[in-house]
């Protein structure tokens, strides 16, 4: 009986306020996407962009909502049964906040520039964003508590950012895009390996823990899968068109 009461006290339950937060974050993601499209001179939106945007918006809005829920309980000093899926939500929620701030800063830097200067500065800004992402991502991943095996999930996103930094740096130094294009082709491999690692760890965790994993834990796993699905979906869509 005491265990049941303890689980009820530490379980996370969504409320009407969380629905309002989710709607607000989804709208904010749409606004940020519009800003990003304008920064890169995009007037029209194609199917590929939609295939990338919709899963990203759903994942970021959901992650931000759960992050806000966890923050409210923490500020109120309420007990939290913090599970690996919640850790994943914290990762993606913090990354969303970082990308939002980085996008606004990028707009403030690029908008006053001429088209030629802005197109050149974009590459330096991208390197800065990748370095910032690595810093925020790793700090969040190691400061938040989780079973050590789950931290293997951090590897593939870091590899992807490092490949991006390498490709952009090579382009700036040599003005040769061959290496950059080759590294872009590796993205799908990194994404697939990352998803396999995530699902394998989730299965291992389920088999080796005595703790009950709640709905938000599994929703966290599903959200990260959704967030990483666009490259795979886009490749399948492009293959279908051929």
C-alpha cells in the first residue's frame, strides 16, 4: 500500500496547462521555422521540408512540455520518479531552447549584412552553432541523472555535429565541397546507428531493471525516434520518386 501511494506521489500527470504549453511551443516552432526559412532565402516550401518540419515540431513541442512539467515539480519540491525517458525529454527540450536562441541570434547577425557577406558568414555561424550544441548537449546529458548505459545515446548526435564541423571547416579552408558532400551522405548512416543504439538500450533497460517504466518514459523514447526520423523518411520519399 505504501508503494502504491509513493508511486502516485512521484508519477507525472499531464494537465490542461500542459496542453496549453504544448500548443504554444508548437506555434513557436512554426515561427522559428519561418524565420529560418527567411534567413536562407526560401520563399516556397517543398514536400521534403515538410517531412523534416512536422516530426521536428511535434518532438520539440512535446519535449518542451515535459521539460516544463518536470521544472514545475522541481521548483515546488515535489518528488519525481526520474526515469531514462524523462532524461531524453530533458535532452531534447534543452536542445530546442538552444536552437531557438541560436536561431534568433543568427538572425540578428545575418539580417543587417549584404547577401554576399551573409552567405559567407553563414558557414562560420554554423560552426559556432555546432560547437554550442555539443556544449549544451553534453552538459545536459552528464548533469542529469540516468543509468550510465543510457549515455551511449549521446554518441551519435555528437558524431553528427563533429562531422558537420569537419565538413564546413574543410569547405572554408579549401573551397572544395567534395568532402562536405561526402560527409552529408554519412548522415543517414549515423542516424540509423543512433536509432538502433537507442532502441537496443531501451530493450536492455526494460530487461534489466526492476523499476516500472511509466508512460512518459516510453513517450520520451518514441519522441527521440520521431525527432531522428526525418532523414530516413526523406530518403525513402526520394527513393519512391525515382
